[in-house]
């Protein structure tokens, strides 16, 4: 306590140790890996799918990737994978719908 009162308080009163400190580089790398994996599946399906089916295939694979990653993230954090997947898919579908509506308003979507 005499040398570093803040560190002593964090350790003794709050239970914060050096093992629990934020790791921004690790978080950035995990985020980049999740983004790359999540983007790979829809991109791969866009390359393999015939043009008339793209409007169905890409959103479907996007939502599937979101479900997988949302479930994995929730499970990793100790929460229910189903709840995490459902939450991420719901907000992802909402974002896709909002983007589609915005594109329709300015005339850039089918």
C-alpha cells in the first residue's frame, strides 16, 4: 500500500490482478479473425452461386456465419450459445434490412 495505493486497492478490494488486465492487441486480433471468417462464407457463396440466386444465397450464408460466430462468442464467454446466436442473427438481419431499404431509397439495389 505504501508504494502503490491504487494497485493495492485494485488487487485487494476489487480483485483485479495482472492476469485480468485488458489485452487490446489480443482483442484486435480476435476481432480481425472473426471478421475475416464471417466475411469468407458470404464471399465464397457469392463466387459459387449463379447470379439469379445471389439475392437469397448471400443473406442466407451471412446469417449462418453470424449465427455460428454469435454462438461461439457467447459460448466462449460462458453464456448460452443459442441466445448469443439468436441475438446476433436478429440484429444482423435488422442491419441487412435497413441497408436494403436505404439502397432502395437511393435506387442502388434490385
